[in-house]
């Protein structure tokens, strides 16, 4: 039996460490002048600097049904992961692709997971799936285990600007306004419904990092794995990892970069953390 893990590019993953078939389906970042496809050929640094000087409207687009379908390839079992269906059409496109795929090949199955989140939380779900598949678990068992694991994973983010989120209707413009003040950091999380929920706002880097850790603890963090992605903010990501490890010396904290889609919305300096709770 062949299988593949497919995710949309909001997971900030282009490959897997595990020897399991894998594909990333790109979202797109669009301006009136240019279109950025969030795949391995994208330079997020170049995109970010272009967007900083670009003054017109910009938006994003989720993958279409055909994009998902071609990523499924010819696997007997497809595990597909999407960004939260509350903020994107990616899940719906993947669902329709799954229906087509199963109708065309009655012996194949698509196991679809609405992450109700994005970024590092998707990484954790995907890592779990890869590990169980490698252990030789049956697809149905893997799917059930991953759905159950979703109740143990969370996402927190800290952003310096909510402009792109607000301009694209992903957050209330009034909420976005508070982040306009210089030096303000907005900390929030993916809610249980997969929506963006603001937890607090504060001034200054050090204060923000301490707040992130205390919010994580309030949400049940107790030293489990953390997948921390940053948008051009390595030094601060490393500082945050040290702060987590000061309390949990053995914590498996892996730092990565936001790719195109998350860089667009998290904006320069943004941090997002997927983590496991007890
Ligand atoms: O379909 C599309 O065009 C994609 C729309 C995506 C909108 C939200 C992306 C958020 C990316 C920002 C911080 C994390 C927020 C998580 C809320 C659940 C990253």
C-alpha cells in the first residue's frame, strides 16, 4: 500500500525528515504587478522586501482543486493537511479534490485534516502522521490517532503588524488598529474554531517573549515539542527558545522560517509557534 502526506504551503514545510512521500501545494501571494507562488523557487526575503515598498493592494489565493489532485499523485492513501477552514478556502478545495480522487479510484482514500490552525501546529500533526506511517500502522488507525492528537496541539503567534490580515478581511479592522502603534506586539492564538483570537498586546520584545511563554503555560504547555517559525527574526526566535529551555531544559524546540503565505500575513518580525500541551 502506497501513501503520501500532502500539505498546503501554510505549514512552512517543503520536505520531511522522515522517508515518507511528501508534497506541498502552494498558496499564492498576489499584487497588481506580481504573483508569488509559495513553492521551493520562492525567495521570501525578496518577496518581503518587494511588499515593503509596494503601495497597492495585495491578497492571497488558496490552491485549487486541480492543484490538490495533482499533488495526490497515485497513492493508495493520501493524508492531506490544510490551513484552518475558518480563514481559507484551502480545506474546501482539498475536500472536493478528495471526492474526485475517490470517485475516480474507488480503491484509494483521502484522509483530510482541517488543522483549524496553520504553521507549526500543522508541522506537529504531519510529523505525527509520518511517524505512525513509518511504524507500519494502518491508514485508518493513523487518521484516528492524528485526529485525537489535534486536541493536544496549539498555535500561538506574536505579530508586529496585522495590516495584511486586516486588509484581507481575516481579522477585525478595529482589532488591527491597536497594532498600528509603534513597538506594539499582538499575541494571539488559533481558537478552537480555527479563528484568530487575540490574547494580549504589549510593548517591547522582552515583555512579549515572557508573555508568549506564560500564555503557552496557561494553555497547558509543560515541556513538549515546539515548532517555532519566524519571519526574518532569527535572533528573537533563538531568544524565545532559550526562554522556553530555561524552564524546560529538555524541550524539543525547532526553529524554522515562515514561507510565502505565513510571511505575508505574519509580516516582518512575526513569530508563530505550534506546541504540544499536556
Ligand atoms: O486562502 C487564502 O488566501 C489564505 C488565507 C490565510 C489567512 C490567515 C493566514 C495566517 C498566517 C498569521 C498568524 C497566525 C494566525 C492563525 C489563526 C488561526 C499566519
